[in-house]
């Protein structure tokens, strides 16, 4: 079962805990592409083949195309940046989501301060929050 809730930059401890759990259970992170330009090209080239652009299929919130990164190939500095929710607002890529196979475990809509979690993985972290059910179509 997947649920959503609102989060703010001020709640960095919660986001950090969610990302820590997601990183230990995910194999891929995906970002929506906000701007397709020089910054995006440099980012992908800097990751030396561990990132690719693909059409989004079943992402919680999608803007069309996404950057897909294999987590095991990411360096520590990049993984650390994932722990900063506000860092991903209005960047050339935004809205990180964490995947295990075809299952989206943790997703965000950064400009809306919204997070989606798969309760199987995060129940103990979010149990005291005001959670909302997702529509059946998602």
C-alpha cells in the first residue's frame, strides 16, 4: 500500500531517515528532467555511463522523461546530496524517486513538498504522520 504526506525543508531529519531506508532497499533512483540542456549533459557525462535518459513509465509523478541512475555506481558525494530534500527543488533534474525493480518505494514532488512511500518499507518511520491514500489509478 502506498501513501502520501507533506514534508518541508525544515523536516530534514525525516527526509534523511526516509532516504537512508530507501538507499538500503533500492537499486535505482530516477529524477524528472526539468531542463534538458548543458547542465543535464554535464551531469550525465560526469557519471560515466551509470545514468541514462528514458521515458517515464509508472513513476508516481512524471514530467515525461527521467534520468535513471544505478545506485551501486553512484559516488558518496552524490548519495549525500539525496539526503537534502530542498536541494532538488527547481534543479535541472528534480523529484527523486527510489526503485527496487519495478516498485517505486519512495517518491517526491519537490515543488509541492509531497512525498509518497510504500508502507511495506516505511511504516515505522511515517506512522505518526498525517498520511493520505493514493487514488487507485496510481
